[in-house]
C-alpha cells in the first residue's frame, strides 16, 4: 500500500528550506542549518509520516524558544540582539504554524471529522 503524500506540507517545508538556505548564505550565518530541519519535515510529508514531522516541529519550537529566552536574558550586544530577534521570532512562528497544520492534517485523516464542541458548550450539553 502506497503511503499518502501531503503535497501542501511538502511544498511549504521545501520553500522554507530554500528560504533558510538563501538567508543563511546571504547573511553568512548558521541559519542555513534550518535547511536540514525543514527538509526533514518535507521528506516526512512526502513519505506520509506526519508523526515524525510533528515531532520535529515540537522539538524546534522548544529549541528556538529556549534560545530566544537565553538570548534575551543573557548579555547580548544590541546589534546582535536585533539580528537574533529578527531571525528567531519568525522561525518560531513558522514552526508553530506548521505544527498546527500537521495537527489539522492528522485530525482530518483520523476520520474524526465531526466538529468539536468547546469546553463551555460541552458542559451545557451534559
């Protein structure tokens, strides 16, 4: 049986991988390492392995959040702080967005297509 491919996620992750490579090369930084992580998500989407792609998203959100907290609380020079801020926060937002997109894809494929009630509406229904 052929695994289902998630082309939307594949193209999003591939585009972000190319973006990370270009930005890392132009800024002469180690930001291009994100190429590997976005490539991992793209390959997971191509193979139909959403759980591994979602695990990578979780790990990256944790790592980038910890790095941004360490940058803000540490002794960082203002130019470096601005550069790091402009690099880290969009990266965190993109990983969080991909996490929720993968979550949506997994819920859609699980067959649980019924709308979920909010906590308050569910308590009133009981």
